[in-house]
């Protein structure tokens, strides 16, 4: 599924509220006059505290805002929790679900991740669900099995909205190491096969991205893969010049097909 390339920047626990808004202003200025929104989509996921400020800054642009996580339900006794409804009210239209850092540090398992995908749809958000194997699982040759297992619960129920799946090998996140693009292409093909089998009617509403140490130099190799529709980017998305270079690389890439 080629078409428009989608670049999602995950800022994790970085940038102040003012720093986030000033990045957004700088990005708008840098993209003005040449960014073709039909060829490249851009979504930014700042900290929850900065969503309102970034959303307001970007309100007259086609850059969307995402949350990095959500809790189940709408309101209630969950100290520190932020629901999908609150994210939506703050200006987010997307939300990252099941990032490997949440699976690892907050013990989020496949059942909860699938429930959070449902909660995101309920709140009117577009979930970006992360899946991917650890280094040990890769060494054991278990990548396909792990990815299929992580997808199973999500695809078990009919979809209630659009979904984006980010294939992010855990060992590639923040490490500067990346898999061969062809390897990513094969996994994306398998994800597409699972979607065809489980959600034949909604298959076209699901995009598959790659994530893990993406930058403007290696992005093109991943975008070359037929089933890879973009990237989820951590570290490189924190630097506005690098984000701009990735938009340019993606736009040139999509312009040549
Ligand atoms: C991520 O955290 O989703 C990610 C892909 O990070 P990085 O690009 O820094 O590897």
C-alpha cells in the first residue's frame, strides 16, 4: 500500500511546553511553500502537557498532533491517568498505543494494548499501535511469531476506526541500528496478509509504518518497501532540521513513483 508517506514524530519525555510550541512554529516556517501534504503526512506526539500548546500552534496547518499513551475509560479514580477523551479535548487526533517502552516499563501486555486501541476509537482518536520483537527474540528466529502474537488480540475484534501499525524492532529503537529494509518489507507483507485475513473489509484503512533509528538518510530504503507507508521516528524527530530533511526525503521519494 504505497501512496502518501506518513511521518510521525514521537518526542517521548522531551521538550518543555514552550520548547514544543517553538519547534512547531519553526517546523511551520521551514515547510512553508514546498511541503506537499498529498505526498507526505506529518504527525507530532509531544508530551501530554504540551498537546494543547502544540495543537493551537498547528491549528491552521495540516500537521496533526498525537498523544503518546492513553488510559482506558473516560474519567474516574486513576491518579495520573489521561483518557483518550482528554487527549482529544486537548487537540490530539492520534494516539500511540503499546510502544515498547510502555510494554517494558509499565508492563503493558497484548490484552491491555488491544483494549487501549478500542478506547482510542471510542474517543475519536486514530491509534498507532506498536509491535516488534526484542533482540533475544530476533536471535531465536521468533520475529514473525512475536509480531503475529502481538497483532492477534488487536485483530480479534472488528475495527471501529482507522488503524496504523508501527513495526518497531525493540533492538532498533534509539540504538542507531536498523534492520535491512528488505527484512522490514517482508514483515510488513506478513502484517498485510494478517490484515487481509482478519479484516478484509477494513484492510485499506490500515497503514503499516517502520520505526527504529530512522533518519533522513535511511528513510528512503524503508519507503521503498511496497507495504511500508511511512515511519514512526523518535530521536531524529526532536531536531526540527532533521524532521524537515525527512519530510523532504519522503516527498522526493513519493514524487518519483
Ligand atoms: C520510537 O521510540 O518509536 C523510535 C522509533 O525511536 P528512535 O527513532 O529514536 O529509534
